[in-house]
C-alpha cells in the first residue's frame, strides 16, 4: 500500500478527488511534466521550474515518491549523482499532461514579458495527432508504380520512392 503524504485530502470516494489528492498540489504536475523526458537531477529540475522554491520542490518530490509516482535513485560512477524519475504509474500521467496541454493551448495567447519558457515545454508533451490511413479506392494499375496508393479526391496520393 502506498503512503499518502498529502496534508490535505478531499475525503471523497471519487477517482478524480483521489487523483487530485496525489497530484493536485501546486507544482506537482509541472514536476511530472519535467520527468516525462527521463531521469533528472534535482538541480536540473529546479532550473527548469522557474519560480518554485527549493523547499517546495523537495516537498513535492517527496510527496510524489510517497504516492509511488516518482523514484529517487543514485547513479553509479562516473555520474555519481542522484536522479528522480517517474515510475510506471507516474508515466501513466503523460496522457493527463498532454490533455491539459491541449486544453490549455487556446488560453495561451501571447507570451507575456514575465513568462519563462523552455523549448521542451512545447515539444515534449504535445500529443502527436495520428494521421488517418489512406483508403485505396482504385486498384493499382501497371501504369502506376507498384508502391503507389491511389486514393479518393479528399485524400492525398502517396508514392514512396
């Protein structure tokens, strides 16, 4: 059984409330966002989370560890550093982070002068929209390359070559 380190709880028998008990504290999901890219040292996390105090970062990491979402481990030499990484359960939050990013995108607006920005905030968590497969509507004929796909007018013709 996991140790729940939340100081506050919604005390509701509801999956959303229980999820928020685990990751609803300020900075928690942003820490998860940073760890989705792989293991990170504390100093690197702190550098990529402008505005978070060292006390809050340490507390949130400890809470996320207690919830079974983050693992702290020591790297062997020559690195000889401690890193934080998501557990399998923590990696399941990728869909949540992607959904929040997609939901929040329309509210992003223009970058304010006080906004911090990191390239990986945009590129690492935006969902990749799958491309619908092209459905052939006519057989490939001998006058077409053998690796051609003939599609309807609403689709593109794809020729690998």
